[in-house]
C-alpha cells in the first residue's frame, strides 16, 4: 500500500508549518549531511541509546553484533549535552529513499492535522511525538550503540492524530498496482498493524527500522488527536480531494 493523496479541509490555505518542516528536513539532508549518512555530522548528531542512557558521548568507532555478524560502527563527537541528539536526529535521514518516504507521508497527512490543531500546537505535538518515539526505541535496548535518525517517530504522531481526527477521510493509495480510495481508518490502521507485527519480530530495530519509535510516536499522536478534538474547528464545509 502506497499513499499518494487524501481529502483536504477546504478554505484553509497552505499548511506553513508542514511545508517548513519538509523544507528543514530536505535542507539538513542536502546541505548539512551532504545527501549522505556517511559523514561525521550524521555519526555525531544521530541519537544513540547508550549515549542517552549514560550521558556519555561516543566519539570512536565501536563494534556491534547484528544478526551474528560484527560490524564496526563509526562514531563522532556530538552536541553538548548529548541529549540534544534526541532533537537533532529527528531532522536527519539516511538516504534519499528514507527522506522521500517520510516527507511524502508528512505532505499527505500533515496539512489537515495542522489546520485542525493550529500551527503552534501542531509543531509542539510533532516534536513531542518524535521525542516519545525516540525514547520508546531507546527503552527497547538501552545499551544499543547503533545510531538512530529520521523523522519517522514524529510523522507517526501525525498519522495517529489524523486517524483520530479524520477516520472517514478518503486516502488515495496504490494497492497491487491499482489506484483506489480507502478510509483513513483502513489505510493508517493497516500501517500501524504492520508496525506492531514487525516490532514483534525485531523489537530492538537491529534490522534497520525503528518500529518501536513508530509505535511510540503513533501513540503520542493519538493523544494529540484526542486533544485537538476538544478544540473549536475554525473551518467548515465538505472536504475536497487533493
């Protein structure tokens, strides 16, 4: 299942915070990471569970065993205090595919959530979901020395909020090469179900995907959606398909 669009709330204008977040993520990857994960900035400013749980910055390469094979993971000096990597890692990505997938989901689902909750609350909720997702992944393996990066936890929070706020909105998706429209409840429901089952097979994210970060961020997003539902909706009228 591959989403390409959804129903938009009418008359709301541009979602400036969502657009700004996309711009920042792209700029960080292109200009600061040089469109690559193989550089000292990425090694130093990614989130590493052992650094967060001990407060000690890892600055030299460390051996890590993944699937029975030992790898030498590069490290580099990070920010002071090292806990700032919980925030910086949220805006870095490992590849163009990683960045593109995350930004597509943010572009599709972020605008409605932003318009419903307002720019300030939306930004706070986005960052909070990212932090919760990172902490959830760290708790799965507090001693891990594998760098973690990406906006997935925060964007999972956007999905959680969207599910609560707009469960009946139609989402346009590719399914087995067919273009169909399905309710957000089904589209996002299938996505989070996949994350849960995948996390059972790989709870520590050793396979390269931080599933528990997705689940933690999603849970935070559900709470955000419940909060936003208590706020007055400033718009009216039927939704229009993007």
